[in-house]
């Protein structure tokens, strides 16, 4: 029996355990102080499916889709599948009226297997193979974003029907973020820079191909953009390029795809991108740029991925051990780590962590939560506050892990990837099963 059982009135005086900006919209606590998502206690999920486990709140995913559609009623919202591409998510987002953006043959196959209308699929990628382009053409994919002159020529050779094309443009905008996710600057692998008329050269080549139809331009500025004003600059530069193409070739492009990269908070106090604020900025920028260039207003396409699924996800771990170095840090080791979340090692990402299986009433201390892998950089979260009475078997929950966790997961150290479990209205559904040692061994060939 806990103090909460003896004195229930304590609940009303407690400081909130969870920052609502980081957690799924359905998050609450049960009468034992356990954290629930979608009406299901997280430690019950840990008991049933083991740990680590990715938990995904279907209601939250649908809520984010509706928020974008409400903010941009006249735009096309295309979910960026690279954030989390599994059949269930493809089904949820398309049922909420979104299109889907894929960037490989594998992602395309998942979308098609989920019953997504090919006409609502956009294919990206800076190094698409002939096999992938052929699969997209044969499936009837709605639009293909071309990324090099070589690809334009390859697509022309493959296409046995008229294919709608967007040219990916690099607008020369630096979002001042991590260099690994800054894709709007000139000196990186994606797109055709506006400088030296390289974007104009790409448009010219597409227009010369009888089986390719140039319908618009595409750009992606990067990831974790909280300041919507960056998109104002992108609109101005791309509408200017569209007007130049009209002047050079007499063609009016009708689509402007501004990509995604909208920031979400990972720790309390982190900035985020509000879709309503972004919508106001984009609308104002379009009015200004189209008036200045005397260009008809194009249809806007946005590609949120992280902003749709990140906060719907929670990853569960069990504590394996704790260790305090004399005069140094306290380390809490868990049964997962960089194989299920490499973002900390890749980008220096920072996460929050809480105990999920009980309501801690005692003193807290600052710890570093580390993973099980043979790397000093295998860190789950640095400098987080957890109870001093933490012990092996406690369930820890890491919020905002719906995006780029399952997608980037590996089998490092021979550790199988976690299952993905959906929750909704008190019900649990396994979407992706846990990868087993047998699965790993099945790929081995005889020596």
C-alpha cells in the first residue's frame, strides 16, 4: 500500500508529472499512479510485450492529421513516411485525408500494401534506382520528385506513360540547425540550387521530355524548424523561380511543395512549430510573392512526418542496474539503447524520461540513462530527474519517440528490434512483432 492509497487527497496537490507538450493527447494516470496512454497502463504493456517496446497512440496520430487539415484547408498534406512507415500508420493518415510521401521502393511497397491510392503517393529520394522508378511508374504513383539530371534522363527512358514531376530546388536557406539535417543550403546532396540557374536547367530538361509533365517545384529546408519565418523566405524564392520558368518557357507551374521539418518538443521548454502560425506565414508570403511576380497562386503541399507521429510514440524500457561513480554521475542502465534510438548518437538529440509503473513520492536525483550496447556513446537521456529509489525492474517511459525510432532501428550487437504496439480506447494491438534471434539467424547462409 502506498501513501496515495492511504491519502488520496495528495493527488490534487502534486506537481504534474508529465509535460503535456511531449506526451500523447490521451495520456493520464490510473488510480495506482501508473501512466496510461490510450486507456492502457504502460507497465501492463511492458508485462505483455516485454521491453523495449514502442507504444503508438492512434488517437494522437489522427488528432495531428486533423490539426494540419484544419490549419491548411486548401493545401495538400502529405505524410512523410520516412518518419514511421508501417501499414497501420499509412492507413490511419490516409483515412484522415492525407497523401503519403515515400522515398524508397520499400516504403512504396508498404504504402501500396496498406491500400493507399497510388495517385496520392509522392516519390522522393536523391538516388532512386531504375528498379524503384519503374515500380513507381508501374504502380501509377501520382508525382515523382526529381533530384538530378541523370535521374530525369533515367525516368524518361523508363516511363511508359506521362508522369507528373516536381523539381527539387535548394533555395539557399540555412535554418541554423544540426548539419546532418540542414537540407536547404547549397552545399549538400539534395536538389538543384537556385544559384547559377541550376534549377532552371533541370526544369528545362524536364520540359523537353514528351513523357514528363513538370507541374511544380519542391524544397525541404531541414528538420526541427520552429521559426515559421524560414518558410516565408522559401515561398518568396520559389515563387520567383516559378515566375522565371514562365518567362523562359511559357509554362505556369501549379504546385509548390514546401516539404516538412516542423519542430516538435522533446524536452520541457523545447520550441515547436504551430501549424496555425505556419499557415498564417505561408498564406501571407504567398500573397506577397504572387503579387510581386504577378504569378497565379499555386497549390501548396506540405510534408509533415515527425509532427504527425513523434508525440504519439512512447518507448518503454526496464531498469537493469544503477551505478554511481565517486564524485561523478549516476548511470541508470536499461535493456535497450542506441539500436532502438540512434538519434542521440547521430544528432545529439535530448529526451525526457519518467518512471511509468508507480507514482514516485520521494526525492529525485539527476542521472544519465544509458543503453545496453558496447558503445560509450550509447545514451538514452542525459541529465534527467528520476527517483533515488529506482530499482531493477522499474519501467521507464521516454516520450516523443514515434518518429525516426522504428525507422532508424538496427540489430547492433545482435539485439532484435522492438515491437510496435498501438493503443486506442483501452485496447492494445500489436502492429510490428519483436524481432527474434531466430529472425536474425534466418538471414545467415551456410558457410
